[in-house]
């Protein structure tokens, strides 16, 4: 099965590929020559995931899936939430986003947080959604060099290391994206029965 993952983030593709079966040929936006800036104007993860998938489905005529992920920090009333990728501004990057979170949490004891990923799948003109979450806390310092996004400051419950200190296979056992992807894969596999 050929399906487009609506992303240009090589890290996301690298993370998700090992989870898919060998019959699933995953294509990126680069692979289909989609250079468009796809708007994410919804006020929810589900809405933004759907906007991205629907854009590619309507304009490029591929079955596809898109994800949207947010980091929700209790003490910051759920920030950065749907603005996780742009938390430090439109010209922001992961380092600036992390710096802003650590600064805002500087004197705060409650560091509880969770990541949630919503995957929107459009397959044969039908919509499906899959959700994954992982709970943990925000570290006081940057820990580790692997992963991407907020991985260096997120410590999942039951661990004393950050996502950025884990191997990809360790992270893929518990991460929000992996949980949502496993639900997507189970759905794909049920279609082939």
C-alpha cells in the first residue's frame, strides 16, 4: 500500500517507518513534490491534523495521513499545546521553544506535562482519527542530544531519563506518536484480513 505521511520532518518519518509493515510504502511530501505551506488554522490537534491530510488528499489525490502533536504543561494552563512548534514565535526553533518553557517554569515545582498526538487518516475518501498520549514531567535542564522538539526536557513517567536520552526503539515503545501509530497500523492490518 502506498500512502503519504504529510510531513517534511525527516525525524518523524525515521521514527514511524520501523513501526509500519513492509507492505506499506510511506511517501513524504518531498516524494510527491508538495512544496506548499499547508495552513494549520484549527484550534485543536485533531483539526490541524485533518487540515493537513485533507489538503494533500484534495490537491494531490493520495491516500494519506497527517499528525499534529502538542506538549501540554499543567502549570502553564496547557501551553504550549497546539502552538508547540511555534511557541517561541514563527521564526522559533526547538532550542528557542525549549528555552521559553524552561524560563516559564523556572520557579515552579509542578512540572507535570503530557504529549498528545492525533493522526488523521484519509483512506478511500473516508476519515479516521487515532490518538496517543504519554505523561511525564519537564526536566529542569536539557538532558540528551537525540530525538527532536521537546525531547531533551520531557521525562516520561516511570523513567529518570528524557526522550532525548533514549534510543529510538526505547522511545517507540512508549511515545505518544508511537501509540497513535500503533493504532493506525492495527487499523491498516484489520483492513487486510
